[in-house]
């Protein structure tokens, strides 16, 4: 767990320094939120990290797809 934090923290900071200026803050952060949400759904479903398992339902998937749709709208350029 500590090793993961030592590796993932600098990777996130480096990627934000490199990608955020190219993508824009809204796109970069919405992408991070979608990734975090997908990880949370998996953690909940399998009960990792001593969480009580909660199955992935249609409503949870629809909610995740709506967030992904919002991210796509943010990225859409005319």
C-alpha cells in the first residue's frame, strides 16, 4: 500500500504537469474522476479493502455512463 502511494503520487503529479496544459483542466480532472469512479465500482463489487461487497447494478452503470457522457461533452469542440 505504501509502495503504491510512493509510485502513484508522483505519476499523477507528472501526468498533470504534462497533460493538463494540453488537455485543459476540465478534461484532465474529469478523466481522473471517471477513472476513480470506475475503480470505486470495481472495489465495491468485489469488496476489496474490507468494504462490504455491493453488486454493480444497472443504475450504477447508468450513473457512470452519464458521468462519462458529461466528460465527452466537456471535450467536444465545435
